[in-house]
C-alpha cells in the first residue's frame, strides 16, 4: 500500500505540474498577443507621427460603431493644449524664429502679403491639423480653398470669407456652421462649450479690452473651461498672445457686428468625408 500511495502522490504532483505549465503557457500567449498589439499601435503612431486617438483601433471603430457613436467617443477624448496647432501668419514671427511661424509669410497674392490676409487660412489649417491625422501649412490651405470653393483673392481683398471658409472645410471632412452674434452671452457660451473649435472675427471697434487697433481679424478658439470661463486662443497675428488662455467674454464683446457673420463653429471631423487628405508641409517653418 505504501508504494501505491507513493505512486498516486507522484501522479497527483505530476498533474499539478502539468496544470501549472498549461497556465503559464496561456498567460504567455496572452502577453505575447498584447505585446504584438502594442507594437502594431506604435508602428501606426510612428507612421502618422501623432494623433494617437485616430490610430490603432480606428478600423474596428468604423466597422462596429455608428457615426454618432464614433463622434461621441471622439468628443469624450480629452484634448490637451499641447495637441492644438496655432500657426502664425506674419514676417516678424518668422524672422525672429518664433515657434509656429513659417516662410508662408513671404507669399504674395496680387500684391497682398500673406501676413496681411492669412489669419483665416491659419485658423483653418489649425483646425484641419488638430482634428485630422494629416498635416498641412496655411499656404496649403490657401491653395486648397481656391480649388474647393469660390475663394478668389485679388489685389483689393485677400481674406477668405465665411461661405468659402465653410465650403473648403467641408471638403476636408470638417463639419461647421456660421453664426451671427447671439443676443445673450449665455447662448454664445453654450455654443462654444459644445463646439470642437471656432473661428471668430474680432474688432477693436466693438471692444478694445484685449485687441487694439484691429478693424477685423480672424482668431481661433479651443478647449472651453467652465470652471474659469476661458478658452485657449490661437492668435495668428500675435506671437505674444498666441497659445494663451483668455476669458470667453473678451471674444463675445469684440465680435465684429459690422460683418454679415461673426463666427464659425466646428462640430467635428470625419475622415470618411475628407476628400482632400493632403499631408506634408513643404515650406520651412519653426516647428514647436
């Protein structure tokens, strides 16, 4: 009986060892699968260079979620200030080597320097680069707007207008809507809170609390914060004020009411709707 009992113990011990080895094998297979998925995601991130929320599982999201569900998931992603593009338009920024400036400031259209009319195009490039997996320059956006809309700058007027802005962004897969200044600040506040971003036209003639000697100028706002009622400002005309946080009230008060429209709100980006998908900046620029 002693030998039989010893044999049973040996068999039981052998069974436990085999079970343990199978468990280790299963854990190893799981870890290896996870490692491969992480490596694949890293490769995709390297190929795009950025935009981690658009890589990796994007194919799965397109196949398994509705458009509304995808938009809700993307909106839930917490965008950071460091993710926002904030191009500068003028020659002083470029000559001083300030980040976000580029040689597009040396471009002329019918005698109009880009530094004098390119604020709206800088704002549009900010939006496309921040929301999409692609990267273009303000000058690229200028060329695109001419092809995709009725934008026809001439010797008297180089700035892009609201309808052309909205049309060019639509071809880029960016949904937007143009607005007139609401009667109440609270209505404007709610619209900006719900928007991904906005391009706003400000004028010191309406309010000079923040902008002085500014008859009309496009700026780009992001990341509304309810706790202090501020927005993150992309200011293409001022390297000092670019990438700062300012009260949203400054924007509302300075909206240029002499214009037909005062701002354009951005609802989001859909890659499936993007018919441009341009990528790569050829001009020299001061990347941050």
